[in-house]
């Protein structure tokens, strides 16, 4: 039977929003909101917060989370997740970004169930429609393009695809652009392979860890949703939270 572990990697070193994950919003640190939704997923057997910060660890334990302490070596969230679960026997590993808001447990269960049914899926992630041009041209909103079978062709902070012929309408109304959602699903061997690969040139250029998979000829299945899921990158983004 496939065992599923979900991990929320967390650090204090956010550049655009200092100490973001510990910022208190409506009585809880921001990391609580991603954790509380993931905790409701029926198909997640264990849920952890992985961090190198004792301050984050104490905050997480105060609201009931299990914590795994990691080193300061990981350069990306996925590398931190890989370190946190190293030596484990879980078949599927889910990496949930700590600043992911609007994520529903049912969506996690949907992808996990699909991976249990189709063992050819080694990597998976989520995407939603881009709503307007402000999102389209915001480098904090990562864009993804897929092939006809729903597998990722590329991710970029730049609007993808480029529209050569446009009219007077907003660009977002002239093509179905997709925004990437910061949740990754891995089979255990696929995560182990990711952790062994060196950071790739395009990953470093765009600061997008998922490009490491594509640069090493991996295939990422993109599951689409219409849910309003977004990340908190700046203090102003807190206005998006209902």
C-alpha cells in the first residue's frame, strides 16, 4: 500500500517579506494556514513542517504540527523536503509551499489518488487559470505551459506563451494562460533523483526548482484547477486572504 507523507518546508530568509511564515494574520502565523488545509487531506498519512529555524519549530509545535529539523544546506524547498524524509519508506511525497493559500485538502487527495492509480506519474504539480494582466506580468506568479497530454513543457516568471498578434483586449483574455501553484508531488525514487542532481543553469536563472526536473529530462504532470490558490510574496498580498 502506498504511504503518503506531506512536508511543508519553511525558512525565515524571505527577501520580499521578512520573516513571512511567522507573520501573524488573524491570530495565526501564516504557515498555519497551509498546514491546517493539508492536515485535512484524507490520503496524507503523515504531515510535517521541515525547517532549520528553532523559532519556526516552536511556533509550529504550538499549533500542533509535527516538526522535522533540517540543516541549513538546502537551497530550495524541495531539497529541504528530500533531506527531511531521507531514509523513510513512504511511496509518495508531497511538497507544499508554506505561503500557499486557498489550497483545499480535496485537491491534494485528487492528485494523490491519480498517482496511486497511474504509477507512470513520477512528478506532478498544480496550475490554475491566470485571471488578469496584472497576474500575467507579475514575475511572482509563475507561468506554465503544457503539451496536449497535460505534461509541463516549461515554467517561467515571464508570460508564456508570448502572443505575437494581439488586439485591444487584455492579454489574459486572448489566451488561456496558466499560473503554477506551489505544490509538488513525487514518487520516492523521483524525489531521491531530484536531490542527487545539481542545481541546473535554468533553475538558477529563473529561481524555479522545478526546472531541474525538466532539464534532467523528467516529466511533470500538471493537474488543473479553477480554485483561487495563490502565494503570499509581499505584505500587500495579505489583502487577498478572505
